[in-house]
């Protein structure tokens, strides 16, 4: 059926919406390594917070600026509360950044490949994207990044879907010289071998054009709750507060996310387990003749000379294992890091396929 | 402290953000009649749905197009599923409507007074608002509403903060003649004496420029969960689906809202109780010398000759009763309908004040 776009604005009419990874029906037989979810449960304190929700929580408006959650993040990361913003997933924060700091017709700087949501958000705001190709080893070509002519640059670190980590030193030099706002999307930072020294968080007090975004989805195992957060100079946070919907975060997510950040050790333990499995998985891939991009995230981008990756992808799906295949990276598969047991079954099926 | 707006876009820099009603700390002594929350709890099925949330719900991405909730709404309202949209509160849906169907510089038609959020959303999108004054008795002057030159018209029905209901017949003639999209915001429709015949819902199959928005906040007692929904021609819903964030509604809200809509009778019983208390309250106001605007919503806009409403507002607040005072409607107070007991205490304090 052809859908009439008679009333759509010209931005929407030209948009190709973001394609989320396939979400199969819940099935204990199925191994889901396609959307970078955490294979481990969230802190028991999160479930307890959800259990404690009562009818008054439901009935009354939630705090408009997420007081308890914001305070918990401020304490957990040792930053002033006015440098903290919370959103309905970091997706909402990324969208709000465009709606607050760019105008239609302005330009956004991206590296390519990176997170495929960014150009979709730009298109929705009528912002043009310019994509600078990564080096052949997927490193950011810092020397050839432009410094002016852009309202905003979005850089995921570690990058997705490669998992490559850029050094904060190189990023700082870029931020210092860039005329617009630099968004460092640290969705996967907790999976790095050294999260604290890999993060740009400490730079927010130094640069008023830097926004560091984070999410509760990945390391905190809370994709389902839609909670993202960001750190920036209070002048940027004030802009986001002005443009956001009055009550952008429901009370349950606020309460559960605060419980998660108050149990940071639990998250770190899960992230360490993912890191360990990632190291083992890299070795297994190499033993089977794959190249794995050196990832610091909870996924591996892999390829194998002479193997048709789309065919392997379909084979795995037919054997109840979901991974991600991107048509614009046809030589690669992206495999999220699951539990050790899930990875065992994944590699057994890959071996079957190759045999 | 002066906040630098150096990086803000020109829409954000000019915005005055929406002012939500004061949300005091939870206190059993306090009577909260200031933000039109429902005084009765949501269906027990909602609390049960929240209790049933497990760690896999938290860990995995939620359905991107809210399959179960959308189906429940489709069934509950007997409309095709492709005419249903769900959002993070109806606020998000109203914002998305502007971002999907208007361009900066275009115009939005409003009546005045109406819901004060609309011009804030317009400003965020760079859309100009034109406000047509209501008649002296707060009725919409349908004969003087323009038919062209506007991308969109937002009309709450019943209106807020007056509670006045416009007839669907008059609204239909306006929709039929209007060149842009008409949004009928039915946040309060369930509190009408005759919700079904007062709603414009049946018109969505007839007019491809009509969007009817609803919320779970008011009649379903779920302000805290941030769930809104909308009905429209599939061509408009497809536009909203294109522009929305991938996962705009967390899994708990999806599940809890589906439970609420599946227990429609519970909501109707609560709405009937609010209606009954509203009727009693109107009489009490009249006995005390107040004029009450004839409201079909869960609030009453009242005034009293010779009484300083701001002073009464402050007096009530000092006695732990919160109502709403709007500086642009200085002769009035807006009082949400509470339980009978809460209204008794409210009227007792008003009598004290007047004595």
C-alpha cells in the first residue's frame, strides 16, 4: 500500500527511518547476539525498586527534572548536579541535542561507519550530515577532521559498530579546536579495559562545547527501561532543559535507574565478565580464521576471507542465533558478547557452518 | 547566574519553557488539587503488571512499536491497529506532530486560553502561533476561525483550563474545512457526562487531517508512567512512526498501560466518581458565591467577585492545599477534583478564608 505523505513536512518525507535490530519473541532456546544487550541481569536493587512502586507513584506526575536520579548520578560520577541531564534513553538526548543546538540547513560532522541512528536524527531536524571515512583500520583520521562549518559533531567512543576506542587525548585536541558542539557518545565505555581513563567525562569542566552521553541500556542491563544521561557544561544542560518535554522520564525508570547507579559495583562486575568473554571470543574467532576488529565494547565486528557473511548470518538465524548483518558492511558480522555458554553455542554453530 | 546561550539555536534561545504545576514532596497531610491528577488509584491490574516485571524485561529492548499495547488500544476502542500511535505521554505525541507535519516559519492555530504547553512546543519547532480569543463565555468562536494559512490547529476538548466542551458537530465542520491538520486533544474526555458522543474519535476514518490525542495520565490515573496515545489516518500515523525515537516507550509503561486499557470499566468507575464530586463541588462553589465555568473535565475554573484569587491561592497553600493560579487569568483559580473528603477539607478552608 502506498502511504500518502500529503501532510508530512519535507524533512519527514525524505527520511529513511532507523532500522532497529530484529526483536524476536522471547524464547529460551534463542540466542540473541544482535542488539548489544547485556547478557547479565541488572542489579537486584533495580528489581526491588520496581517492586516498591505503588499506586501514588503511578497516579502523580513524576519529578520533572528527575531529582533523585540526577542526584544519584551526580554523586556516582562526582560531578555537579547542574552538569547532569537525563532522558528517555540516550536516543532522546541525541535528538534533543539537535533540536536545541542546530538549525535546519546547518551541518553535522560524522565519521563513517558509526552509529547509524545519527544521520536519521539529523534528517528529522533538517540538518545535513557530512561523513568523514575512517582509516582502513577503522581509526578516526583526526588530522583530516574539519574544525569549522559544523554546528555539531557526533562521535561514539568506543565507536559502533567497530568497537574501536579513540584516545581521550586525541579527542581533547579535536574538541579544543572544534567551533561547534562535540558529542562523545560513551554508550559502551564501561566495557573498555580502562573505563575511567578512556572517558572524556573529566573534560566537561574544561570545554563548554562538549557533551558526553551515557546510557543505562548496555552496562547497566536496562535497555527495556529507556534511561540515558549526559554530562556537559551547565549552559548546555540549561538548553536541553528548556527544550525537553516537561515530564520526559517516567517515575519507575527514574527510581530504577537511581537504584542502578547506586549499585555501581554490580554493573562493574557484569562489565568485567563481558570483557573476559570478549577476550576469549577474540581468540576463538582467530582460531576459526576470522579477523576481529579490536573492540573495547560488548560486541565484535568480524570477517573471514572467503566466507559469505550474509549466508552465515542466515544460517545462524535458522539455528536460533541472532547476530547483526549490515548491508553497508557486507564483509562483516557484528556479534554481541553473550554469556560464556551462549558464546559456546554460537561458536559450535559457526564451526558446523564452516565444516 | 547568567547562563550563556552561545550554542543554543535561535528557537531555544527565544523560548520560555513550560511551567509545570508545583510538585510538592509526598505528604499525607497535603491536598493536591493543582495538576489535575486523578484522586483514585489505577486499576489493580496495572500494579500487578508492574509486579510481574522481571530482569529480562529490563535487560532487553522493548517492542519498538508497542505491539501488545497498540493491540489492546485497537481492541478497546474498536479501531484498526494502524490508526493507533503511542508516546511517552501525550506531550511527546504533540511535540512529534509538530516535528512531523510543520516546518519552521509555518503557523499553528490556537484558541486562547487553552493548554499553555502548545505555544511552548511551537516555539521549540520555530512555528508561529496565532491565538484566537474564546468568546466571553469561553466558547470557541467557530465562525471566526480561519480555514487556511495554518499547518496545524491544536484544540483541547474539553478545553483546559476552562473544562468547556465543544460539540463534535461544530468541530467536524471545522475539521472538514481546515486546510491543515487538526489535533483534538481529548486528555479529559473520559470525565465528560457523555464521553463517547463527545469524542471526535469516530471521525478519524472520515478525515485524513484529524489527529485525536488521549492520555493515560488523567482518567487512567497514570501521570507517573508517561503514556499517551493518538488516533489518526494511517498516513499520519506512518509519519509519526518515521520521526519518533526507535524505542520511545519503555517496557513497563507499555505493559502497565495495556493492563489499564484492558480494564476499561475500572477507569470508567473512577471517572464517574470524579463527575459526581464535580457536580457537588459546583453547588458548593455557588453556595459560597463563586462562579464556576461549566466544566466537563476533572477540574473547575472558578472566580468570586470581590475576592483576590492570588491571596486565596496563597492562603490555601499555607494550609497545605495546592490549587493552580495562572497569572494570565488573574480573576480565577483552577481546582482539580479530588476525593469527596479532600473537597470537604478544601471547602472548609475556603469558608475559613472568606469568614
